[in-house]
C-alpha cells in the first residue's frame, strides 16, 4: 500500500511538472497573440505621435492584463491537450493503465491545479480586472487623443499647429532648413489677414522642448488693415520687408493630455461584484422612477386630449340643437362635426393645424421617451452581463480542462500540431457562442444569465462525453474501430 502511494506521489509530481511548463508557455503565447492583435488594431493611433516608451510600456502592460480572461482558459485547454497527448503518444498513459492507475487518477492532480486556477481567476476578474481596465482605457484615451508630432510636409498646407497654417516648398535632408516658406497667422481670429513669406527658414526646438523657434530669412510680412470702415472698398494693407525674423510656436499642445480616471471609473467594466450590485440596484430604481414619471406624463396628455375632444362634442351638440337642420353638412371632415365645418376656412385650417402639430409633438415625445427607456434598459443589461462574466471565467477554466485532458488522452498526439488545431477550434466555438449570446442578451432578446452562460451550457455535455470516453478507454478517434463498426453494419444490411 505504501509503495502504491509512493508511486502515485511520484507520478503526480511528474505529471504536474509536465503540465505546468506547458501551461506557462501556452499562457504567455496566448497573451502575446492577443496583444499583437490589439497593436494591429490601434497601430494607426500610435504612429507618428512620439509616444514615450514608458507610456507605451504602461499601456501594453495593462492591456496584457485585460487579456487574461481570454488567455487563461485557452492555456488550460491547450496545455491539458498537449500534456495528455504527449503521455498517450509515448505510451506513458498506457503503462500507467497497465499498472492499475486509471485515467481519472492521472487527471486528478491536474484537476486540482485547474480548480486552483479557477479560484485565482475569479479573484483576478473581480479585483484586478477593474483596475487594469480603468488604467488601460484612460491611457489609451490619452494616447489616441495626442496630437501628431510636428512634421511639416513639402508642398502642403500644414495645420498641425493651432492658429497657424504653414506651407514650405522644399526641405533639407535633416528637416531643419525649409525654403519658400509661407505662414498664415490666425491668432487674431480674423482670417487670412496676416501672411509671412520668406525665402528660407531654420527650425529648432528650445532646450526645454516647450517652444519651437522658426528663424526666417529674406521675406515680407503682409497685414491687411480691416479696422478701417471702408476697407472692403480700398483694401488697404501693410507690407514690411525683413532680412531676419524669429517666429516662436508653443509646442505644449503636442504634449499628451492626461484624462482623469474619474471619467471612466463608473463604466461597468471598471467595477467589482459589490460595486456592480450597487450600480444595478441604483439603475433599476432610476429605471422604475423614469417609467412612473413617463406614465404620469402620458396619462396627463391623454386626459387633456380627452378634455378637448369632449369640449368639441359638447359644442357640436349645442350647435345642432340651436340650428337644427340649418347646419350645413355638405363638407365631409374627419370628425364630421358641424361646428368644425361651419367655421371660416382660415379658422378651420388653424384648428386642424394645431391638432396635427399637437399629435406630432406627442408622437415625437413618446418616441424619444421610448428610446431613452430602451437605452437605460440596455445599460442595466450590460452591468448584469459583466457581473455574470466574473463567474464564467472560473467555470471556463474547469470546462476546458474536462475537454482538453480527455481529448488529449483519446487523440494521443502531443506537440504543437494537432493539439493547437483542436484547441483553436473549441476556443473559437466557445468565443463565438459567447459573443453572440451576450449581444442577443444585451438587445433584450434573451435573458442576460442565459446569454452569458450559453457557451458553457453548450460545451458542458461535450466535456462530460469526452471524459466518459477517456476514462472508459473508448476508441473514439481510432480509425480501425470505426472501419470495423461500418463493416459490421454493411454485413448486417447485406444479410
């Protein structure tokens, strides 16, 4: 008995060592791939802005942290499949079974590891992810709204500097010397009334990097005089020649402005479970109050409309009693009221116009109110969706282990070939179902709970089926067994 326990202990240590190395490798590979996808998406926002290395490193770090919910289940799936695939390919799993050790006992230490990762994933999703999302979104906003670095092209009107438009015909190779320079000064906000033209100019930054000094040579300053009341007729302007002139531009506008994190912290992805519950309760209260307020407003408008209609009906009855058959009914109207028919044409058109305008205003008001209520309901569903996502990460870790480990034992192929293909297929299925379910749930066509958990519900029977087949040594993917099965069926049909 002690010998068996000793063998199992050594075996568990061996399997865990094989598994952890593969898990760490696949986890960081998944993070790297997702990070490259992020850079490919946002590369246009980073190029040409001179973003500091520290800021870029900060952005990539927090972005990598936000990818953990996607990378962790994928790493567990791929590492489980590779680990058991290697054990099956080199007949180590067969040797363990021949020694009386079942597949379930081999899976047990890795199940404990996956459960540990599941618990850690839950705490990570609840405590670390909100902070990482907040830091990432605020930094990404700062970088994406940063101005491009100063790069004046040749032969083009450059508007990158506030209140100035610059055009140069040619630049030197180092980009400092410029020729045939034209500068429009819009600092007064009066249009193109100040123009500077120079044969050449030299551009340099101050030591503080806060201002740019543009030294111009051999040029003219043109200034239209628009203070004179007859300037549109005479078009007076001033012309001043210079040999050397210095123009200074403020470069602080190119600095990256840091947006306060308070502008993002109330978003649903920046909240933990406790904060999400509080936010959902508050939003539901606001939603109910909005419904009640809108209902009262609509009822009041309908009552006012009903009062107006009753007034017309009473007046119409009085008119009929007073004039009897003398009331003209030749003109057919929508309401067929003699009171309206016997009004003068202008007054009747005015009444109909007022009625039509009131109806359209009420219709538009109801439409705006309805859209506002829909937006509030969608916002509530988004908060509920993020709340459910805190738990789906943990369940996905366990679910993918019960798919990867038995599937690796059945396939019996290690390395990065077949396991990667199978893992990607299952992960894409899981991810696509998750995205579709969440979007349908946010739109209100499905409950939020079902939308968040539908991918787990779909893959759960697959995990149970594969685990059962692996523990019972079923030849699920053995080509020979399938050939024998079909040959037996063909024989039974012929007989």
